[in-house]
């Protein structure tokens, strides 16, 4: 009888329907699908997605690469559904690889090459590794490593590439460096590669932590401008001793004028440190996480002052969500406890915010258009890459 009862129990378990999907996970999945359907409807016959350029739109390898990365890392069955669009886009992106391994914007591929190559590497690392894709990955890795600054105060960092074809080089900054680190991580660059040792040296110079941010040249330049390294642990755009070049400006703390830390760069720093092999208890990671514990938000971009008229507090919000999700996923604490004692299920909180803010049930667009976030193709791409992370963390 016991054997029969056991067999009946097993049969009932086998016949039981699968557990229902979590309500929020279901909403995020449905919203993802609606947005992905809209993106597919915007894809050109060439396979590209375009960016707005004045009165017209132009094919964009970086926008295209971002969307390939989102589709290629989506959970099933979303990944299978959007594979045809992703494959078509990969063919386009492969056609844009330059002889030096880079991918750039513009008709000749000579614009923003470092930034665009980093995103292309994320895209190539998210698709089937055919011989052509594998060659493109190797070329992009080599190009990015070659373009990492090897001397001076920008040691270890990377700029966007040419600000205009044949024009001045962009200054090294944490945003581009973070994208490059992401692409190299996705592509499987070994952690003992020299790239990671150098990138840590650069990220330290972007951190308000006087224990680790000690580069004599940069500290001297700050002093000459009446600035100092702060100690809140947060991070900023780059080792640039010019308040006008810092995206969130400067502020006075305890009689010291310091560069303002802000959310997206702090999360970029955290994930890049972790990718490079630093531990949670390292002074770099711990102090940056402490900044997050004081400034956690899914409603505004912390570090930017609230401004109802100008929407300054929403500047770069959707890129912020992307790096926030990737950094907290890499850090591995969920729920995430802030210094006020609250515990945040960050994946659910970001997911709920994205479901709430979707427009026309198919796209996202920032009320503050700075940094191209008025372009729904880019912003929707950011959101879908973010959702790839959220859907594996929403329980």
C-alpha cells in the first residue's frame, strides 16, 4: 500500500501544472515582448537600427549592437522569438567591422570608435560564435586593449574615440571605460589579463576615496583648481580637474570642494572593480557600496539635484538603471540593505519602475533628453538589456 501511495503521489506531482510565473516577472516579460516587437518594427532592411541625427535618422552600429546584446541575453522563449531579428542585425554589424578590428559610427566608421567597438563586442559575445563572429571578437578585443591609455594620469582609461572623424580624441572617462570592461568581460577576457590591472588604476582616479585616489599628477591638478579628492566613496566621470567637465559638477564638503559623485558612475566603478577581481572588502568596492547604501534610488538618478522644471534629477536615468542592475547582480546582495535599515529587492524595484514608466506599452523615453535619452530606440535598448538581468533575479 505504501508503494502504491508513493507511486500515486509521484504521478500527481508529474501531472501538476508548472508553477505560475511571478506576477511582476510576468509583467516585465510581457512589457519586454511588447517593446521588442516595437524595436523589430523599427529595424531597417539592412538589419540596422537608427539614431536620430537632426531632422533625419542614420543607421547606428552602437544602437544596433545594444539591441543585439539585449535579444541575445533574453530568457527563453524571448531569445528564440527575437533571434531572426538579432541574426539580421549581426550580419549588418559584421559588415561594419574596420580593418583594425574596430567598429565606429558615421558613414566611414571613423566616429566614436572605442565606445562603439565596446558595444559591438557585447553584441558579438551574445550571439552564435561562427568563424566570422569569433574573428570579430578577437579583433575588437585587440582594438580595445590597444586603445587603453598606457601612461599619464589617464593610465588604464579609455575615451569615446574621435569626437569627430579625424578630430580630437575624446578624454578618458569612466563611462566609456565601463562599456569596454563590459564588452571584454562578456567576451571572456581572462581576469589575469593586463587590461584589468590597468583599468583598476584608472577607476581609482574616478573615486572619492582619498585612501586609493592618490595619483600625484591628478591630485596636483585638483589642488591647482582649488579642488580635493572627497571621501564619500562614490565615483564620477573621470580624472578631469575641471568642474565644467564633470557631469554632476562639484560640491563643498567639510571646507573641501570635491567632484560630485553620482549613481551611474558609482555603479560602473563597482562592476568594473568586481570584473577586475577586487573583493567586496577591498577599500575600493566597500566604500563605493557604502555610497550606494546612503544614496540608493530607483526613482531618480542620485547625485543630480532635484529640479522639477529641468528634470535634472532624471538625467541619464535609463543608463543608470542598466549599470545599477549589472553592478548589483555582480555584487550579489539581494535584498540589498541600505543604511536606513531598509532591505531592497532591487530587481523587483527596478522592474516595477520600468513597467510603470513604459510609454504606449512599447517603448521608453526619458523626460530629460540629455545624453541621447530622448531617443526611444536607445532608451528601449538600455531597458531591455536591464530586463535581461532583472528577469534572472526576480523570484
